[in-house]
């Protein structure tokens, strides 16, 4: 897994930094709209997990593929 550290949440209760490795919350921009995907990524015990959400609807398959 390769996380986008430039999009990592670095302040507040969901904050993390590079010392957390691939674990953390990331706000991934959606084009130039000012909106973003909220991505929670973690790895450990041989597993990688990514959870992606938008505030108002479920993601489309195409959006999930883009995040992947």
C-alpha cells in the first residue's frame, strides 16, 4: 500500500504523521471542486484495509477504482 502523505490529516483528533506508516486518515481531493474523499487506511497483522466515504452518498465503482 502506498499512502498519499501530502493528503494526510495532521491536526485534530484524527491526526497522524509519517511515523504512523500507512495508518491514518487522508482527505483526497475530487478534481478541482473543493470536495474530497475521506480515506482511512491501516495495515497490520498481514492485512491492508482502506475505508472510503463521502458525506452525502455512497461511492460509485469507478470512484472506488480511482482511490485504489
